[in-house]
C-alpha cells in the first residue's frame, strides 16, 4: 500500500486504509440521501445493516432514530466500556455543488460532515469487530438530531448510559480550518454554550404620519438591538469570551409602510464558556430590554432558553486522546491547545454525563475550503481512514489488550531477548 497522507500505516490505520474505497462509497451514498434530525430512517437502517454485517450487536431506536452497536472484546474480564459517538443528521440547506453524489433531497444537505462522521464510526466498527483486541466493550453511538433538535438529550432520556454502561465517551468532528492529516483538541472548553433569547416589544400602533400618537416598537427595538451589543463590550470582562447576536427581527408589514405596528419581535443567540458569564448575560438582556422599553413608554417581555451547555473536555481523557493522536500522525500534526469555537455541540450533554473528549479532525485542502454549514461544503473523503483509525485506536488502547494477547506478546518479547 502506498503512503497515506504521508503517515506510517500502523494498526489500525493499515486495516482501514485497505477499505478506503468502500468507506468513500458509503459516505457518498449518505451524502446523496441526507435526512433531517429525527427523520434519519434510511440512515439508521443502513447503519444497522452494516453493523449486523460486521457481527456487531445492534440496538436501533435509541433516542427515536438513534442506533447503538455493541462490540464485545475478546475478553470482558474488566467489565469496562468505552463509547464512541457520531452524529448523523443533515441541515436545511440547498446544496450548491456539482459533485456526482450531490443531495437528491431538495432543501436538505450534509453541510456539516455528519455523513463522514457516520462512515468513520462504521469504519472503526468494522476494525474493532474484526480484531476484538481489547478487554471490555465498545459502545458505538450513532446519534440523531444534533443540529438543534436535541438528539443527545433524547438518547440520554432513553437511558443511553443505563442500557449501555460506558466509563468514558469520545467523539470527533471534521474541521476545514485544519489541514487534512492534522488533529486538534485541548483539555478544557472546545465549544461554547448555546442559548436562545426572544424579545417582544409591546408598543401602541398608529399612523406613520402621526407617530406622536403611537408608541413605535420598531424604534424601541432598534435601541434595544444597539444596547444589547454593550453587554459584551462593557459588561463582560475583556478576558471572558462571549457573543450576543440578534439574528432575526420582525415588525409591521411591507405592504403597509404607513402603519406603525403594535409590537416587534426579535430573536438571537448567546455563546459563552463560563456559567457565571452566561448567567450575567441572561440577567442583563432582561434588564436592558425592560429599561429601554420603559423609557419609550413600551413594555418588553423576554424568553431565554438554555439550549446546549459548553462542550468541555475532561483533562485526563483529553491527554490520553492526544497521545493516541500523536502515535497516529506524529506530534507535529497534533494541536494540543486548539482554540475553542464559539459554535456549540450537544455532545456537551454526554460529556456532562460521562468523562470524555471531543476532537477536531482536519480536512482542509485546496479542494475543501468551504466551512461548515456552507451550501458549497463537502466532506473530504481523504481523511475517512484516519478518523476511523483514531476512534478505533482510542477505544482499543483505553480498554487494553486481552490477558491472553498480553501474555503472548510478553512471551514473544522474552523469546526475542527484549
């Protein structure tokens, strides 16, 4: 086998590279047939079918459309288990690419690489089921509805870790900002908490020619939007990261430009890493909106929703995962202090339930420059074997070789005079 991404083909990478073509065909089939969160019926069926072919114990319907596969090691004396997770839902976007395997579903596409994540975990599953060179269990978690629909929560509520006990859990996500063949992580926050807020300004409607007889909620909203930007700029410590963005505003009707509406609504997102900052911003949004509205003779109601907590790696598991990554690609290709993203991930909920680590798999290349959630995005098939091997190696090394295998290796070492 010729060199792959300039890497030495050690196990499990050698095994998976030999199946690169099959993984690519699988990934492109998933890309051509994307499904939204909790609608991944075809995807789930395909996953279950492949796991069954590999000899993996299959449990469909976990968290509605989720699938869990259980791979038992050659020995299970330790009763230890490691979970590996891949998300599998698509996004509500029209694909803007001319690849032969482009989405066949109008308005839906894999613009975040979850098709690649599924293919990589299936590649890891095939290796682990073929070798079973570990002591314990590996739980393969194929999660639905990561894109804002609460798939992780659904799996947890469905008893994920009660039904499939796991000591630790690991996941990776492709990252176009890193070159293909590189891996990134850190020992703390990887992604921000994601909150949603909605503000309704209750004014008094009237004629656009007589604004003094109305309480214009559009004017009030404009002042609220501007003032909300000061919460980070002037109410949050400069070294504490946070984002407040108003992303939607609705008021009045375009066909009635001379009518002042009675109310205006806006919605936005808050991103933070620390709970204290999150709580402070939540309180300030309510205070700022109410005070400005009162100053104009209007009223404000605020709805604030905590969607996902921050995705925070556990230091021991991150350190372990970094060592495994370095063994695969070399220390120069592993960024141990990767800058956190202000994006969010519901894998954070699983990391609150079990210790673990979330990694970035570089996929950037001249042909793969589009970032996530872009209609021109496509997963880089070149990194499929590396991602699959990384997941497999994490599980295999965390659980350790069976006693019989370890004894055989020890005997071989003694006979060789080591």
